[in-house]
C-alpha cells in the first residue's frame, strides 16, 4: 500500500545546538516539488543548508546542499521510500550551531528528522486512478447519469454532447475498471464502447 500526505507538515528538532526543521508536502510533479523547495529556500535565506528529496512515481531526486556527499539528500530520500510514500517532497533545513556532527551524525540527523516528520504527518492511501470514455445515446442519458451518481469513487466530467448523444469521461480507481465497464455495457445493452483515455 502506497500513501501520500494529506497536506503540508512541519517538524523541528535541536541536535547538538544545530536546529533542524523538516517541511514535507504532497506534490503532483517534479516541477511542483522544485517550486516547494525553492519557496522554502527563499523564505529562510539565513539557514546554513536546505537539504531535500522528492519522489513522484518512478522519478526521484535528492540534494545535499553543501553538506558532505551522501550525508543529507540520500538519507532523506531513503525515509520517503522506507515509509512507502509517493508524491511527496521534503526539505530539511539546518541552522548550524557550532558543533560538527561528523558524517554519521549528519546521516542520523537529516534522516531521523525526515523520518519523524513523515511518520507524524497525516497520510492517506494513494489510489491509482484511470479515465474511461464512452458514448451514450440520448435515449439512455438520464438513466446513465442517475446510475453514475450511485457508483462510489467515480468522478464524471461534464458530458460532451453531439447530434446523437453525449461522450462521457469518468475517473475511477483502477481496480473498478472491469466492473464499471460491464455495468456501462449492460445499461446500454452493448451500444457503448468503453475505452481508456490516455493522458
């Protein structure tokens, strides 16, 4: 089961006089993650380091932001993976307190702060969705629209009308694809051809 965050979350820790602030947020793309990171960096220009990581589907990135290579960005990214999260960006900001932590200490500080932030952040299950389209004749449109409102977890875009009926596009959880396709074909007595909408 993969999860994502329901909204932004912040957690602060003091480790050997250095202040660490982790900020995590749900994101839909790498561009959105980069904008979230840039916003934090702009808001806290006095910080010593802004180390970060994000995961969006098969894509991920991380950055040590001036800390020794492999001591910050990768440990943060590993915490996203370890907690089976996706569509998440996290920045751990550090204000140096005068005591050096060493490589192992940095890995524990950044990874630990990120882990605690992600553990405590409110989460929700990430349900993979698919879009289906089909043409519905006018004679069956009222019935179809009534049924669509009864089916849970399904979102319907406004219908696109033509001379014989309407093109209907649905968004639904992947695991419901087969049952919904059968229901549509049953309701339209096989008149509707259901196809997957490619993004």
